[in-house]
C-alpha cells in the first residue's frame, strides 16, 4: 500500500458512522420515526421514559443490521447483548442510552472501493444497534432550553472501522462507498442534512513505521465536503503541534464550517464513566441461521454483484458497470433501457454521458428523471439503425427532457433524419469536391487533415443530415 | 353486611356471582373501613373511582358478562402505575404523579372484574424490609402497632391482615412479598420471574422485580395469580411466553400423591436453615447463617411436620451458597436501581428543585430533595459497583455467583419437589429498631434472597405465632413454573390448620 505522506507524516483515519435505520417505528417503542414533525409529537410513554415503561426490540431494526452484515461479509452474532450507557443529559430521557457494548450484532467485514485506479479495502471492527437521543433546543425559549424527544429512540446502526485509511481522499471515498451501500440496500435513507448518516472521524498522524499517534475524534461530519475539509485541517493542525514540540491530547473536536477549523469539545480527562452493564430489560438478541438466511434471500442484488453481471450479460467494460451501479435508480434505468433497445453499450454511453450530464447540471437525482427508459431506448434505436446521427440525437434528447413526446415524431418535426439516399449524397459530394480543389490536392499529397475538412464540408452542405460513415466511404471512393 | 370484610376473595366472588351482595355494597363496606387510614396503609383512595368501578361490575354481573373475580375489591402497591389514582412509589420524587396508562397487572385484575380500593404504602421504590422508608410515613403492623409490617410491600400486608382489603398486589425483588406476608400473618406468592408483566411497575431491580398477590389464603392467591399472569410480549421483553394457567387446578391434590411421579411429595429443607437440621455436615454452612429465633424456628418446623403428617417426605438438601446471596443481591439490585432511577432527574416529570444555578445544580438538588436516605444509599452503592475498575470485581463476580446459586437450586430440585424453610430469622421487629442499621436489615433478607436471585416461584404462609405474639411465615420455594405445586402444598396445609384464619385484634 502506498502511503501518501503529508510533510513526512503518515495520516491514520478510522471512522464511526451513525446510520439511521429506515424503520417506520422506533427501536424500542412503537412511536413513528418520521423527520420534521412538531416537537414532542412523535414520542410515546416509552420514549419519554415514563415510570413503568420498558423497551421492546423492533425486529425491523435487527433485520437491517443483518442486511448490512451480509452486504459487507461480516459475522452476524448469534447472540448479542444490549447494554446501558449511563449518563445524565436532558435529551436522554432514561438517563441511559441502550446500545450494544461488549457483544455487537455485526462483527468484522469490509468495505471495498476504488480510489482513483487503486482498489482499497477498509476493515470493519463492528456495527452495533443503539437508540438515538432527543434534541436540546437552545433558541426561542427565553432563558431556558427546550427538549424535543421526537428523535429519542430512533434506531441507529453505528458502523466502526479499523484505522485503515491513510488520507482524507481515502476517508471520503470510504464514506461515499458506505453511503452508497446503506442506501442501495435500503437500510438508511442516507439524508445527510437531516442527520440520517453522520460520520465521526478518528484522526492521528505518525512518522512512517512509528506506533499509532494519539487520535482526536472529529464529531458529526454531515457532508462529504466538510469531511474532507475537517480532516485536512485536523491533519495540518496535528502536524504543526508535533513539529512545535507539543503533544497531541486525546480529544473530541467539532468542525466549524464557517471558519474551516476544528475545535476541542472535551478532552480525555473529562471522559465520563458510563458504567456500562447489560440491560436487564432486554434479553440477549438471538439471531438464528434461518433468520439470517431469510434476510439474505430477501435482499436486493448488491452493487458489485450487479456490476459483475452487467459485464457478463451485457458485455460492458468494468468501468461502465461500476459507474452504472453507483445507485440503484441508475442501474435500473440502464438495465431497462438496455433491454428495450438491445444496445447495452450505447445505452451505457448515453446514461453515463448525456443523461448524467443533464441531471448533474440541474442537480437532480436519477429517480426524478422524466425521460422514460422507453423513450431513451427508442432514441438509441434510431441512432443504431442510422436514422439519426449522434448529434441529432442530442437535439431529440433535449426535446424529450423539456417537453417529452414521441421520438420518431420529434425526429420528423425537427427534420433530423439522416440522408441515407446515396445518389443525393453523391451529388453533394461532387459539388464539395469541385468547390474545394485545394483540399483535394492536399489530401492527395498525403495530408489527412484535408480529408476531414472535406467531410466537414459535405456534412455542412447536407445540413447535418448526412450519415458521416457514408460520407467517409463515398469520399474515399471518389478520391481513390 | 357488617361482616363482609371478613370474607375471603373466593367467598366474596361467590356471594357476588350469586347476587347475594352487590359490588357497590362490597366496595362501600371496605371504603368505610379506610376512614382515618388505619396503619397508614393507604397512600391514595378515591371513593368515586372505586364506586364507579363497582357500578360497572354490578352491570356486568347483571348482564352475565362478569369476570371470574367480578366486584371483588383489591388494592395495589403504589409501585403499580394507575390512570385513575396517583402513583408515588412511596417517594417524594413522584409526589402527585399520575400515569397516562395502567400497569398490565392492574389492567388484568380489572379485566377479571376486580374493583380498585386504592393505592398502598410501601418502602420508597420498594427498597426496604420494614416499610419505614416511605416518604409518606411508616406503616404499622396490625398485630401490634409498635411493630413494623415488613417490607417493602408493608402497606399491602398490613391492609390484608387488618381486613381493609381482601386482597392486594405486592412486588417482590428480594423478599418484598414473602417477608411482609410472614410478618403480618397472611399468604403471599411471588411467581416465576417473567410470569407477571413488569409493564407499569416502577422499576427497582429489573432482573429481580416480580409482581404477585397477597391475600389470606393459598386458595385466594391462586385465583388472583391466575388473573394476573400471562404473556405481555409487546410491552415487556422479559415476559415469559407461556400461556396463562389456572393455578387453582392442583389445590386439592393430597400430598401423599403430589410428588413428581404421583408419589409422595418430597420436601427439601436446606441444611442449616433450621435448628433441627444443624448437624455436623451442615456446620460449615450454618456458621454463615443467622439462626432463626427459637419460637419461630419451632413454628416453622411444626409446619414442615404437618406436611409430613399429610404424607410428604422430608429430605435434607444443600444450598451451599446461601450466605453469598446477601452480597450478590445488594450488588445486582443496587447496580440496576442506580440506572433505573436515573430517569428521575427533574427534567420531564417528578420533583424538580425550586431554585437552581444550572443544569447540574438542578439534577443534584432535585434528586437530593426527591430521594430518601435508603434510595440514595442504594444508588451510590450501585454506581460504585458499576464504575470503571470495580465492575469486574463486583458486578461480574456477583453475576457468576448468582448463576451458582441458581445451579444449587437445580441440584436440589433433582431430589425434591418443593423446598421449605423460614422466610425471616425473626418475627416483626419494633418500629425504629433497625432503621439506623441498614446492614442489620439487609442480613435479615438471607432466606428470601436466594430464590429471588434464581428467579424461582416462592411463597409465604402463616404457621402460627412466634416471639412477641407476632406471626411466623413458612417459605415454600418451587422449581420454575411450579406455582400450582406451591399453592397445592400451601392449600393442603391450610385445609388442615387454622393459622391463616388467625387475625389480629385490629381486624375485627
């Protein structure tokens, strides 16, 4: 592995990601989990920790954890334990958080991704189930704080890696890949603004070959952009400290996007004793092999499995297959289009090219694309059968994008049909040859560029309707 | 009509069913006895709520849709949350607290037709053995008001003994049903852990807390237990997935045929628990045990002899880790309590200090003012044993010994059907006697703690009077889910004896 050094230091990064699981109800109660409701309208007696209430496991949350474990090749613990993490905070109604401590449900596994041309593997330590806390609201309550317990008890899967990453680029690529996986398998909606996918980065630096340096944990990174900025800043800061002879203190830090700096929230000395112990209200979580197998059989095809199939069944290059399987919507769009037009490579080119470009420039997700796969397939069909040129096809696509409609009708209305009648084309070519004697001479003298100029003239004369391949062929014949 | 309060649950149910008396008449009679709150047994009474329920019951009795215990009154220990009455758990922390829902046990008993008379005093958050730890004052023992009723279900035991209610719910974490039942001369049973739902019980020690009925006889306890138990898997993850049973089904089986194979019942008495069984073999264990006071010891042995007279066989068994139950219990229970009581922080419900400087100050003052001494002591003990660096030495070690204690019972049950022994080393002591010596009162829990730690069903039944003319209880411990067997043995004893019918002068 080629470690990229920063000022002679190796960067070491590990991740803890909180993925909010896409269950309808909370992890230990039946209250709904929907985002954005009026404060305290989605919290029931259990979420409020009223006396006498008890937690009951939401099996949907467990299934989502199993799915992640299966996707990442992890061990699914047959018996895992819920523990109580005890601390006082107003948004923590019970005075403890139910989490998994010593024996988590998902153990080991790996996330594999490309960083440029290099294949990277980040090993997972574990992924464990836990409940989210509520929110403290410090505005709008003159002199007091408000508590919103809607989020209390929302199911989270905390995904913890080994310190395997060696640069901010690699860290961001890992986070993007993990995000892609959890949204692909549908266990998390991946909405980073709403906090559904939050990353904490443990960052340290060391001289190559030295023992691990002291780490600082950057909390709550909720955009890939901030993630990169925060890690880069943190690395520079740590190197500067060490270079100036100061020791790094283990600490939890927050990234401020306005200043672009990280700042310590608390140091290790303040670290609370959480007095973890197994929660006596919840028996061990037992997951039998049959349950795992049922979840496996109901799981969607994983992106890398699908990509391999695209290569095998559609003859796509690996690059295309990997790109098309970055999102489920894109992959499905490709597959429908490819099947409908029978031209998988052309479909891939169009989707990775024109379609993606248009979506990106209008900042739209694939799922919201209005051009149907039937329309795109029809368009590709007209390119393949030589009815229209690639350039003309872009005009048709523009029309489909803005107004929809029938591909053939658009071609007709815009007069984009290629001139495939060779006698008409021959007449045009004769005119071009007569009018550009200089180019003809140069070509005959061995100047290839002169030939291209002639093709251009012929295309121009045909108002773009000539089939370039046919023009090429006729020209060559005439000039030989 | 004046004698209505002297009837048992079974008798009242029959009178109501045959319409010889109405639920409103029964309720009215018992409400009349609660005036002046005898023994300080009740914490909340609302005659309107009670009479409304009684009228509902009368309507059901008239319509022929009555439940098995329709119209029979019951009062609930104040750790069961109730919609219509306040729930304080005996703590200032929850003064005036009103729950938006009923505990499952409360709801089930109501569904069986029982009418709620009120809420019963208890040790704060069920922590105590004398009911002196209630923020609302101590409860006195109806047999002698200078004595404690036992705890933590002291209000329940006193109310039943004084015939203020025919039945009460209690909770038992380390003996809190059995010991007050013994001290007040009534019958009480703690079922197998998980039989009765914990939903709606203010938690003390989650892995030990279990609800159970307290009444005058095994027959009544069987009726009540049948109505209370059953799976509640949607609300309590520790609820057992076993169907509700008719715990009365085996009451009439003679002991000569109540054994496992239809033979004679085998009663195991642990070596060292009673003086007669203190031989050389048991010396090593008995040294660690508090001996039972002579008269109580004699009553308990007579109780065992009565069972033998009826055809049961006595065998000696070993429970070698009995003495360790005390430290193990006080580690496990305090650890769980320290966490369970964290929710009482002044933020959402319960007591909040009037003045505070900041958040931490609010926590400190609210909890300092809201909790009593014993609760604070157990929270601190629990926080200590769970702390970094102490967890392995205390909490983990306690869990290992807890397993050993449970294993000891399984070895014993390979040889016998039920285990018999004392509930407590003494009869009820005088109010104030152990109030300043928590360890002395912890040590008195020695005979009730082992079955609690193992999660086994166990009960107490009266076997006569001991020192000071105060009642003595015999403890029966069964194997898992063997409640019907315990009640069978207790009922056979009560068919042949009258100790359970003895009542304090105050009950007249």
